[in-house]
C-alpha cells in the first residue's frame, strides 16, 4: 500500500487503539528513545494521507491534529511530493551559506509576496519555529540597540533557552530547565472569555504594564501570537492587536507576529494578522509552510532584516533545499485549491458541531478560533474553573474510538481542532460525531 491522497478516507478500527503491533513497537521505543519525548497517542503510523492516519495494526484514524498544524495541505500532497522528488534527484544539501541555490531565494520571494504588508521585505530561513523566534529577537535587538523583550500571558514560543523564557507555561516546557535568558517581560493578554475586556481596554492594560515595568525606550520588541497556540487558541478581542501594533510603531518597538501555528491558510486567511489588517515588522513562520518538512523563517521589513552583520544569521541546515522544495509545493497546493477559503468552510462546519456540543454539555464553556483553528474550553458548569480532568477523559475516549485529538491551554482544559485542509466534509462530520459520543460517555 502507499500513503498520500489516494488512501481511503475512512475511520476503520480492526484492533483496540493502540493495537498489539503498536504496543510492541512502543516497548522498543521506550528502551531506545528518551522518556522526555512523549506521545499524545502511542500508535505507530505506517501511512497517512488526506485526513487519515493508518497505523501498523491497520487502524485508520481520523486526524484532527495535523501534526500540530503542520500537515495543513495533507500528508504527501501531490505538489509537495513532486517537487521534493525533483530536488532529491538533483541534490540534498550544500548549505546556503557556502553555495546558494534558487529554492531558498524562491521561498523568500513567496514569503515577501504572501506575508502582511506591501513594503519591501527580506527573509532568513531556519529549521524550527523556536529558531525563527530566537532569530527575530536577535534582529530586533540589533536594529533597535535595546535588550528587553515583551511577551504575554499564556504564550508559547518554543523550547530553546530564550524561547522557554518567553513561554508562559511551566510544565512540561520549562520545569527544571532554568535559569532562563534574561530581559524577558510578561504582559497580560486579551482573553475575552476570562477578562471580559474590549480590545482597546485589554491593549491599554498590556501597554501600561510594559510602560511601567520595562519602559518603551528599553524594549527591543513585542512578540505575540495573533491567535495563541499551545496557550489555548485564545483569539484576542477585536482591536487588541491593532492597538498594540500602533503603540509599538509610535515608540520604535519592533512588533513581531509569531504566526508559526496560525500562518499559511490555517485561520481562513494566509495569516492571522490579515483578519484585522495588522502589518507586523517581523513575522515568524514554520509548521504549515513546508508540508511536513522542517523549515522556518523570519520575514520582515528589509531595513530591519539588513541591520544584522553578514554571518550573523544562518545555520547549517537552515533553508535546506529539500525543505524549500516542499514549501514551494505546499504553497502551490494552497493557491491551486484556495485553501484560505477551504479553511473558512471547515471552520464553519466545526463551529456548527461545537455549538451543538455546547447546547448538550454545559462543561463546554467557550468556543473560539478562526478557520480550521478551532477550540473549546471546558470548565466546571456555571463557573470559569478549568476542568482538565474531563478534557483528559474525553481525549482518551476519542483516541480509543479512532480520532486523533489534542488538548492544550495553560490549565490543560482546552481542545484544539486542527484538521488537515484536505479532510473531506464527511470525515469531519464523522470525527465530530465521535467527539460528541466521547462527551456523552464521560459525562
């Protein structure tokens, strides 16, 4: 058998999940892979395509995770496969810093065209989202001559030392790994379900903290996810992001949008910032950009990007030619199939299912998100007290029934739904019927 889009798009259970073959391989994994590398669902995947994952026991699982927003165009999308094969046949690596190649420059051209704003832009390519965030901060510090970095409650920016400092959640991302990088300051985010503030009110609160605790003259940059990822898919109240970006612009603070999880069609537009016409100075991207291959980028105003001395940005594998080919294939798929529109349609369909769920289960306290980046927050009915235990129970029930789901949020009480945009409507409907059954079974 072969994976890719030709794989039957169905949920099929032939064993328990995980099945005996996965369990046998899990035992081998436990003897060879560090315990610190966990698994949300311990099934070993043999092939994948469209909206399904097929494990080594022959179970076909509906994928509502996309490898945490990576396989937006689906696994093994045709244009990605074609371009990767062509590139592998030519060469796999030279290191762009040694001898350059067109693929890297072609990806930078696409980023200049697609990211928000009509100004002159340049990019630098890296391997992971954390690398991109860390390099964006480096660029901002050189460009401004300042040191301080402003971040927000519930943020997630990565697992390197600097990005751990920027990340809000202790367990499992920061616990025991300190001391962390200094000059990182945290401000309150707009969290409409919990603070009830308008966007302007929440922005004024955040700016007040940054002004008083740091001082705008000391801030190199403010880094924010336009829609939070690991922090719970929180969508700031309308006006929050524009007000924050305006404050940064007036005070010479570099405004950095971390679009690593929300970028590349996921929210129903090319980037989440586009929903309120926010134009960041720098944008970090990764995840959905390259159809499953490791690639990340910092894209921004040409004068900011050029502030760093030659040799100050880069990395051995950054902008690897095969990953660049995959990105060009993924972007081709996004354009050919109008995936922003598809994400909007997927979001409407998911929201309909979630509204029915909330009507039947008062533990569903909030529905939020945009496009194919949707979430529900679970709380003890009639309160805002997080119900992480119920989230864990529902999550386990979904896994047993053959649907791959993910929880997230500062308190572990949020479900995030990230289906590949190649998923069919029928498959989505079946997946959310399983989710509804899991809520009923755990009531």
